[in-house]
């Protein structure tokens, strides 16, 4: 317990003796502060910042939760405690006392939850940069998530803030962006003592998924020769990670909705049982689908979506965090070197500046997973120690390349709207000419241009020869 006091020392000593009498094993420290006025918000804030900085420094590296007492002091002091508590990257609690009673006060707003999502929609990277550079260091749980770009720090900040609360989290993003890595980090930072259990909802047949999640009793179906706990009960007290949640069938979505009535307090019913089983499970779901669009198309239940997305965190693709690619590549090659260090004849690999520059320029549609696979291929196939552009280029050219979606390209860094529109126009005209086998009038009809002359104009501008698309050419 830390007490900020403007009273003289003798009165503070009397208060400490009272606390020692009323509360056993309570360590209380008095911080004597000077205020120009107890009603001055600026003076109170300055005093609070000084003391809180010392307290947090003394707790560095440990796990703690800040709790603020609102009832003592002036209204200005209570207001400052609320502002300080509601602007912490980690959650804080507030307490009040009156007539011998004490209770936790729920304050229905949070600057992190209310303001940060709006900043997430902000067009200004400078705004985010200023905000995130003021954050305390991320906990060790997020140490394996490499990168310092605004995009990844934004995702880590929201994940760290959500970790202790126990509410469901929905991780969205393209394949290979590290959704399971984020889920494990949230679990580790949550303080939950149970296991982390991962289930790939898209990789298990629907007939088996219910048993995988909820368990079954012996004899529930053919082949059920013994009881099975299921993932929910295996993760009791811990975290259940539901990967590819968007692949669940409508009937499975209904069963999940029933189980997640009041998370983390969940209720399940194993197959073959008429008894409901309560479990305490923190659910983290992940998908690379656009679930909002799936809800609009009635492919995903709206009520389940909102139950899973109490906190929704979008993980950025590599093309939106190119400044992180050198650090990620170095971390990956270090791990690969460790994995291969006992292989006969293996020579440790290092990335040259040219090799790093080459990696930064690539689109990486498969994101970090694709980057790791390519570096793993280099470790196996390149005989020398240095990985430069000359060594890496044949390896990346050897794998199927998925072109970067035109509508997903990051702005800035040489982006040109005119060039993009011309590229889209060229692609569709070439496609129409292929389907029309070089017939310009038919291609114009497919494109909805109305007349051949309209397409002739674009053909001249793009320097396209329709004869290239005729049969035999």
C-alpha cells in the first residue's frame, strides 16, 4: 500500500499505526508530497506522476495490478486517480469506502478501449507513433513477436491490454501473419494457470469436431471405446485457441454459441451425456476470412461473431510492416542455424545487407510463414555461409508466387493511383481478349464498353495487339 499525504509526519505515523492494528501483514509506505493546492489538478497530477514512477520502477519485471482508492482526498484527487488508472496500458481497479464498507467501483469507460480503436482507424501514422513510443515495454510474453513498426506495436499493445481480462479475443489477418503466436502470447500474459489448447476447426471433419471440442462418453458412437475430455475441459483454467473459426458449419456455430453464454464461464455437454459440465476457459479465435462479410452473406452467425469479437485484433501482413522484415529475417535465420547446428557439414548462414534489401522488396503473400520457408530452403540448398540477393533470388523464384492484391497495397512508398488503375485496366482487357480469342468486338462486349471503338482507344493507349490473343498465336 502506498499513501500520498500532505499531512505532517506525526499524523502520518499515527495513521500507519492504525493500519498496522487493523490490517495484518500489510506493508504501507507514506510518500510525503507538497501541493500548491489540494484542489489543483496540475499540482495533484505532478505529485502522482512522481510517486507512481518510483513505485512502478520498484516493481519492474514483476506482475502487479494497480488499485486506486477514490474516497479519500479532494474531488480533484479522485479525478486524477481515475485519469491515471484509465490511461494505463495494463488494467487498474478502483475502490471506494463509506460507513465501514468497501467496494470495487466500476467506471464505465476506458481511454484505451474507447480511444485506441478510433486511433486504429486513424489515417495518421504519426499519431500512432507518438502514442506507441510512450508505452511501457511489452511483457516478456510478447518477446517472440519480432518487430517495432507502428502496425505490429499497435497489435501487440491491444493484445497486452486484453490479456488479463479473460474476455474472448478474435485475431484476424492473412495466412502466415502469426495468429497462433499472438494467441500463445496473450495466454502467457494473462496469468491463467491452465493449459493452452489449440484446435484447427478447418482441419477436422465436422463429424469429429464436436467430440474434439466437447468430448464424449464411452459408447456415444461407434468407435468411442473410452471417455474423452475434449478441448474445452482440457483447457479448463487456461485458454482454448480456435483456429480457422470461419470454417465451422452452421450447426457447429450453434453449439459454440451455446457453450459461450458467459465466457470465460462456459457450459458444455459431452456427446452421449445428459449432464452439462461447467468450465472456465478463455477463448481466442482466429480466421483469415472476412467474417463481417460472411455475416452479411449468412455464412456466419452474427450473434456468435459478436460473442467471439469482444476484442478484435487485426494482424498486419508483412507488406504493411516492411521495416520489420530485416529483424524478422535475422531472428528466423538464427533459429534455423540452431536447428541445423548438429547436422553434418552444415555451415551457419548469415544474411548480407544485399540479401536483406532483396527480402524487403518482395511482396510475401504468405507472410512470415513464406519467409521462413524460403530461408529454410536457403539453409539447405546454399553451400556457402552468406545469403545475398544472388543466392536468394533463384529460391524465391522457384516457388509459386501469388500476386499482391491490387486493393490491398499500402499507400506511400511510391504508390501511384494512376499506375494501379492502368494495371487493373490492362489485366481485364487482356483477360477479355483471351476469352474472346482476339475478337475485339466480343472483348468490348465482355467488358461492357458498348462499342469496339471504345476498346480500340484503350488498346492504342496500352499498346496491346489483339492478334496476340488469337488461336495459334
